């Protein structure tokens, strides 16, 4: 069980309450993290990670200076960083397949940290969830901790701003205190963040997740290329039903946390459904079964490119 806190292997906690009671410094660290100002990240240096995606890179990357993700309510943002190489991987986990996702996240970092001259350790930062009524956050918190305990590598839990330690009351309703995080790849600084820009290919990537796509690695740091798909979906005209529904109905049936979603949640769902109606078959988006590739331009935008 190589998940460590202050260089000591931890026992599997029965609850997050139990974890924070045993390691009070994690509570204090979470409070400090939650109190940091939220940074609006410049899109020109950002690689944004959507739900059920992960990406890894190193300080040598000239295309990406910040990895970031937000809009997490019951979801958890999982960041693993190697202190020697500076390689980092950020994932947006929703509990759909935690046990198979965690090894992918760890491997993404270790595969970029093979230089023996850059000795270091793996640090883990967990942020997300809140004290939701259905306990979805609590279950995901425990499953993530357990999955990291099962890895063969020593992994040091540094930030644990999850579930009740990420919970705030707003007008009597429980909500997550931190919805998003970023990491400065050059310095290793982790911070609360928000992202007005969620591209490239925001609607395509949302459609992949909406239609059941599993956790996907979206970035090749050696080439500086974002790769989306290919993935499969079939025509489904029934989803047009949701476009005529009011906000409360959409929140009730399409969210794990209807009272805690960001203001743009409903519009995001509707634009994703509209994209799927305009592209009823995935074949039209991935001609010949080939993925979509994006590369950063000199101006800092992501541009769709033909892979050579």
C-alpha cells in the first residue's frame, strides 16, 4: 500500500472523516489551498482537460505551460507530479472507471520521468467533491485513495482538498469550494483556477463523454499535439427531447449534483446535444476513422491540423 503521508504508508481510511481526523495537517493544507485566489488562466498557455480526459507533459514543453480543468462538482481533479523531472499529469475523474484510470495517470508521469539524473518522487494532489446528499463525492474520494494505494510506486499525498474539506454552504446549500485547478508546469505550483476557454474542440470532446466515451489521453507532449478520438456514436434523435426542457428538468436528470452546478451547465448540455444532432454519426467527424489533431499556432491558438 504505497500511498504515503509525511513519508509514512497510510492505512486505508474507512471514510474521509477518518482520514482527516488521523492526519489533521491535511485539513490545514486543504483550508490553505481553498483560501488561495482563483486564477483566470490565459488560454494561450493552457491545455484544458475535460471530464474523462487526462494529459501529461513536462517543463520542456513549448506549447503548454499550464494544465487545467474545472467545472468539478462531485468529480475529482487528480494531479500526479514527479518532483525530479517536473512531469505532471492532470485528470478529470467522475468515478466511471476509477480502478483502471489511476494506473494510466501514474504511467503517464513515470513514462516522462526516466532520466536517472532527475531523481525525485511522485506527489499526488486531489481536489474536488463536496458534502453532497447522495455521497457520490465521498465514494469517489475513497475509491481514488484505494486505487492509488494499489500502485506499485510510492506516491506521496500532498494536497487533499476533497469532499467535506472542499465543502462550503451557500444560501444553506452545500457546494464545492474549489471547482477547478491549474498547474504551472515550469514551477510545479498548483492553484485554484477558472477557464473561460475550454478548447480546442470543446463540443466534440463533450460529445465523446456524453455518448459514453471512457477516460482518454488527449495529448502527445513530444509533438505538442492534442489528439481527439476517434470515437463512435450512432444517430439518436431522441436526445432532441432535452432541448425543449427547462433548466430544472435538465439539472434533475442529467447532473449528479443539480444544486451545485455552475451557471453554464445547462447551456453546455444543450450545445453538446445540438452538436450530436448536427453530427448524428461519428463517421462525419472522424473521416476514415482518423482522429482530429490540434497544434498550437505562433499566436497561441489551437489549430486543426492534418497529422503527417
